[in-house]
């Protein structure tokens, strides 16, 4: 099994190296600068995103406990709602883990970003996205990335090709849109869980008295 995995890994690396050899200097430099900007931004966002990840769980625990205390149909309904809400930060945490892993090797990320430009068959348009990022990532990195990609025309097979790039694919459509959506959804879960925890705790307490 290990030999099979090693062979597959070598074949993948060989394919990436062949594609990287076709990246022109201008694209390679833009990709390298973009990779550095992305890496810095992701590392700066590690603590804020970790806080966002754990923030709703204390309130979700209160909601779950209160739902059990309520019992009956109401308790069941609120328990299901709590379970569904819990899935959002869990998905956000999985996405965060993938992105942090993707910037672990900035040089490899830069190589893949350059390949991604070539795969688009519209090098000037796609390179423009990287050049925008090279000016600085910032805390709104992913929102800026999603907005930048909206102005780029991509061929139908492009998403499939980018899917073979383990690091760069997290910063391209459709995954970049999923990342932004999960972040916004997790923010909403924090708000909903706070309100829900307070209301359900009051209801459970009133039922117990």
C-alpha cells in the first residue's frame, strides 16, 4: 500500500513539474508574490479564525442541554436545530485546516498558482488576479479573491484541472466561494447560538420551576 501511494505521489509530482516547466517568467514571478501574500495573510488570520471556530460551541452546548431539559416535541425540534447549527463551524474548521496546510510550503503554492494561470488558457486575465493579491492579502483576503475571480472568464474544464493542484485549488473557484460562505455562515451561527442559548435556558428553567 505504501509503495502504491509513493508511486502515485511521484507520478503526481512529475506531472506538476512538467506543467511548471511551461510557466513563463512573468507568470512565475506574479505567482510567487501572490503565494507570499496569501501565506502571510493566512498566518495572520490563524488566531482570529480559531476564535471564530470555537466561539459558538459553548452556546451550542447550552442549547443542547436546554433542549434535553425541555423534552417533548419542542426539545426534539430544538435539538435537531442545534445539531444542524453545529455542522457549520465543524465544516468551517475543516476548511480552515485545509487552507492552513495549503500555505505550509509557499514555494510549492507559488508553483501551483503559476500552473493554475496556464490551465485557464487566459493567462492575462488569470495573472491579473495574482497581481492584485501580490499587492497585499489583508484580513479580507478571501473576499478580495472571490471578487477578483468574478471578472475572469474560465473554460469549462478549468475547475477539473485546478482540482489536481492540492494547494492552489483552495484559492480558486469554486472553493474560494465555499470558504467565504462558510465564514459568513459561522458568524451567523455565533449570533444565533448566543440568542438561542439564552432563550432555551430561560425556557428550560421556567419548565423546571
